[in-house]
């Protein structure tokens, strides 16, 4: 029974291959395969399914624009830990490549002293203070305006009100409290949240802050009125944390993840090297003792042989 479709595996003689009709058929067949692959990939992305590459066995697939994001993150020297697919942090990550500004736009989580969390999109070339001020200004602009409805007042009350001299409006505070910016350090074994103090928030950019740092999907920045030496309960400065778990970036390498597992592995390697050095020293000492014993035996045997020769 004829299906009306050409069988691409049908045998063709050599003379039939070098014809315009055969070339068109091959082109249409390859174009159909490409459209089918793109359709399957689109359905897999919509359903959140990742398919392994049959040639390399890799399960990594780049969506549109994702390769530019990964290259920009690698250029900045940031280690991004991915949250499990379907988790809220993974869903809320909207870090992307800004084609117009030709820079990376991060999703940033801002947490204030009241533990209120806010998300915003921040270009990597923007300073921390400017990004936070923009976030606060946008929140103020989104607030509904105060109601203009006034309660109906009696003429007596109106007269009484107008007769009283108006009091001057309260003067604004002379200065705002100083705020300190901290980057949340992830993958720490302690229950307290370890914070990295960020100096000069009005000058440093987001890319400078994140260089050689580890973030979970996107950075989390705390804005607190407390200086690093007076953090509230539940927080710990990175300097205090490193006194308990000292880590050297130069020892572990550039861009290496600095987590508890790396620290414990490094300490274990140091202990093993010390044990091996002690064992080698013991073997060397035993070898020296054995050599002295053998030399003593040889010397005594030589002396005995000399005495026998004289007799």
C-alpha cells in the first residue's frame, strides 16, 4: 500500500544520484530532520526534560542566550552553584545577557535588617549603592498615592481649625543611618550565616564584588545597619569564620570552590603528608641503624680474619 511519501532508504543507482531531483529529495529529507530535532528540543525544554547527547554522553544543553551568560560568568571568575530543577531559587533566577548594553545582568537578592527579601535585575557594571537606591526608588514609585477624600466637617470645626496657627512641619532627619553591604557566603558548615563585608559600595561594581566568589544561582546581598564587628545574632563575619576554618586561596588555586569539603580535604592531605614524612624519617633512621650494624659485623669479621692469618 502506497503511503504517498518517498522512502529515503530506497536504493538508487549511481546514475540517479547525480540528478537535480535526487539532490532536492536529499535536501528536503535533511531539512525535515532538522525541523524534527528542533521541535523535539523545544518540547523537552518546555517540559523541563534534559536529554543526553548520544555522541558525547553530556547532559548539558544550552538554551538561547545561555552560552553568552556562561562565558560572561567565567570571565568574571564567579562560581555559580545550580539549585535543583524546580526549586524556587532556580525558577526565580533570571540572570541573562543584555544585548543592548553588552554586559551580564544578574538577578540579585536584597535582604534588609527586617529579613525582607527583594529581587532585582542589576547590570554587572552597576555599583552596589546605585543598584540598591534604584530598587528603593522603584518601590516608592509603585506605592499607591494617598487618598484625597476628606471627611465632611461642620462650620464650627472648620472655623476652629482655621483660627489656630498652623504648626511648622516636622523637620527631616539630619542624616540617614549608615548601611553596610554584605555578600552571603554559601556552602558553610556553620548554622549561622557567614557574611563577606563589601567595602565602598558606592564605587565597587557588582562584577568586582563577585570575582572569585561562590553564589547559589545568584548573589544574595544583606543590607544591615551593623558594622562587621557588631553583627546581630545569627550572623558571622567571614574573618571570624576563617579563624576557625582557615583557607588560603593561593593554596587551593584560583577560582576553586572554598567550601567545607575542600577545607577538610586540604587538612586531611596535610595530615597524610605529615604522616608519610614521619614514616619516611623512621625508615631512614632504621636504615641507618641497620647499616651501622652491618658495618660493625664486617669490621669484626675482618679483624678476626687478620688474627687467624697471623697465627
